[in-house]
């Protein structure tokens, strides 16, 4: 009389792996159409530049040049990471370059002139950066002076402070082996592989934990195949990089063996991991995005907007101090040009080229790394081809202008949709 019911046929079945991958692909394409380009332009630009320079100058692909690229862009990348926090609020810090110079000068004076141990000198430099950020943040967030004016004034003032610390232009050499090792020495090959294993294992644990938590809450999750592809992709790319860097790079019979991952690379990776966790996994990071999206809405939601803005400037200047320490290590000394010249422009360019919006509310710390590598590839590749500094500046400026244009167009498109 009645048709038998088959629960196994009427119950909702989980989507297949193919359907899940298609859904993820459709979602990604929808976000691209909506103007959420993220780091895609920077990744495509980085790949295109590497291919062009590799074709025109095959030495570009040598393991020696690869190591030079990583150390060449490390200082600017550290400063750019700090600028991301400020840019997310829709603010700007034009003093970050010379702030790094002031902190580097403090490091050099404490190390060489005062004879402090390296850890005390590093702490003094970072505390100087924090103090600089606190002053800038209070002037912007509490007094209400526009960040452009405050940081432009600081840009000029910090040049004078560097000159005073260095006694009107004295070059202070740095001889501490620990500080010099940051940008000039390498990890033992075995340690490089061990750190890669720890990094891939940690990334895998985070991905699996996130997938488990989303399932527990009844939310959609990425197909396990895609999660495995992310983990495998990181392992493969990291393995290739470590393998190349562990090859002998010395071309001289006089110089000792040179191989291994540069020490500055794990320094940048640690900053990236910590900063990404803060921005993506803590209430403070979510509040930064909220304030950057709309200060009034964030204030009505109970967020202490003033404290968030001040904290962003403190973080920015603290990471500028790290960039200054890296620059001092790479140059073996500190002089009045440390933190000056094109340091600020390259750092801002790195953040924006990587995909951080100048209008606030959009960006990640990985943007600073990708953008910094784009800038380093341009500088390095054009140097290998024999172009002058003027041509390199012109090309870098053009790339920055294109990135800012893409950001503006994508934001307008997102608003329309």
C-alpha cells in the first residue's frame, strides 16, 4: 500500500571531493570578480619577473643570487610588516625608515661606544622603537593630528636625531659576532631541514585543527584534498628552497665554505607567523580590521578605537627597529644614511605591491613578504642586467603605481557589487 522509505537515499549526503573542489573554485572566482584580489597580482608579478630575469640573465637563478635576494630584501620586509598594521587602519607612517635608522644608531652606540652586550643593545633598540610608536600613536589617535603630518614631521626630526646620535656623521662599526651573524651567516644544513620540518608540521597541525573545529560547529570546510595540497605545496616549495640554499655557494678557494639557509630567513618567518597569528586569530587583530573598515562602527561595537590605533603605531615602529637591526648587521656599521635614502619607499612599496590596501581594512602580513620579494627581484635583476639606479627606481615606482591602481579599481568594484 505504501512505498517503503529508504533513509539512506533521503538523508543529505556530504558533497563529493570533486563537488567540494568545484565549490571552492567558484567561491574564489566570485571573490576575484568582487574585487578581492588579495596577493594574486603580487604572485603573478613575482613569477613573471623571475622568468624574465632568468631568461635574460641565467645567473639570476644561481643559489648564490637566491641567497642574496633573501638577505637583500629582509630589512625592508620587516619594516613593511609593521606598516601593514598602520595601513590596515587607513593611516600612514612616513617616518618608519628613519625610525629604523634611529633604532640602529641606538644599537650601535650601545654596542660599540658603551660596550653593552648584544642582547641589552637589541632590547634598547626595540624599546626605542616602541617609544617612537607610542609618541606617534598618541599624537595621531589622542591629539587628532593627521598621521601624514605627524609622521612627515617625525621623518624630518629623526634625521636630526640620527645625526646627533652619530655625532654629526660618524660611522660606527659593529663588531659583535651575534649581530653580524643575523644578515651575514647561515644555518647548518641539517638545522635548515629541521626548521622546514617544524614549519610544515606546524602548518599542517593548524590546517587540520581548523578543519576539525569548523566541522564541529557545523560549518563548511575545504575538501581534504585541497588541505593536503596546501601542506604538500608548502613542503615542496620549502624543500626546493632549502635544497638550493644548502648547496655550496663559495666560488673562491680563499673563502671558507658558504652554504645553508641565511639566519635572517627564520627571523622573518618567525615575525610572519607571530604577526599573522595576532592579526587573524586574536581579538586585537580582528579589532584592527574592524577599525580599518569603519571607525564609527567599531566604536559603536564597543572597541577602544584610540587604543587600537596607538597600538598599531607601536607595532609599526617596533618592527622598524627590527629592520634597522637587520640593516646594521648587513652593513657591518651604522651611518647617517641608515634608514634613509629609499628605505621607506621600498618598505611602503613592498606592503602595497603585496596587496595591502591604502584605504584600510584589507591586507595580511604575507603581503609584505611577497611585495618585498617583488621589490628585491626588481632591484637585483635589473642590477644584474647593468641598469642604473635611476632605471631601477623608475621601474619600482611604476610597479607601485600599478599596484595602487589595482587596489583602487578592485575596491570600487567591491563596493559596486
